[in-house]
C-alpha cells in the first residue's frame, strides 16, 4: 500500500499542488462566477461568466469569512458578490445603499438621501441583447445619481410593496442591494440588508458568455466585456 501511495504521489504531486494553489487563489484572490438568472439584466445576462476581484475590499482567510485586513468598502453603484443573509446562496447585485445613507423607492424611482435619481434613455445596443419578450414588456433606462450611472429595466406598474419602499436608514456595516432587473430580482427587498462581512468581492468584467437559448453557443461580443456603463 505504501509503495502505491508513493508511486501515486510521485506521478500526481505536481497536479495536486496546482489544484491546491488554484483553490486558494479562487477563494482569496479572484474567482469567476456563472450567472444563472436574469436579475442583473441588462448589465449581466444568463450564461455570463463574471470575473470577481476578491481583493477589492479586503483579504479573508481562504475558505472562511474571517477578515485578515480591510482597505476599502463597497461604493454606490458597484456590482458585488455576497452570501445571502436569508439562505447563504451566492448572489450578485448592485450596491444602492451604503452605511449612513437613507434609501427610498417610489414606483421604481430611487431616492438616496432625499435626492432623486434621474433617468435617461438606454442605448439601443444594450436593449438588443435581450429577447423580444423582454424588450416588449419592459422599459429601459440609465439610472444616474451623482457621477454613478448604470442600466436598469423595469415593468411599468402601479406602486406595490416591491417597487416602492422606505425610507430606510442603512446602519453601520450594512448595505442595500438591488438587481438592475428591478421587477425580477431577489435582493434586499426580499432578503434584507447585507452585512459587510458577507460581501466577497467586486465584479468588473464578463470573461466569456454562452447563450442558453441557442445550444450554449458563445456570445463572442461579450468576451472580456466590462460591466461599467459608458
């Protein structure tokens, strides 16, 4: 038995070292996450593989949430990954409220510290990424507050508990997250505010993308595609 173990180790130790290093790298430094839902449309599509910088805000011990060092905090408008406080699922959403902010939504219009976000027309190129069903049933805008701006989509409707809330004052070390697809997102309106220690990194680029509706064919125009709106 010992001889077989020695032989196995001799043949595969380089692969084992590589797998350990990759696991540590993905846990603590950078990762890529598959996006299975449309909650961040039109910014992120189903089938996108998104690159996440896990050193954007802090350093955690690999495979834990124990923070070793912190040098930044998520800012308004940034897209982050985090573990849901409701069921520990890994989610990706946009930061809309930071500690000390007061956030309200009135019929899908965001108010941050009593200042209303303004809404402009979204470019047609982003809208054309979506299928006809979504294009016909939704309105598309650029939501802007101060210097930050990003795409959103929503289904015009009467005010209800999901498209109107608040005002909510964000306590220390907590964040309010919303999906860009405002009427189809399991975000802070359903799971509550997100504690700082549950945030795992900042998403910034689509590495590559496949189209689930077209036999998983690659979407070449989304390879190495920035998530920042320009």
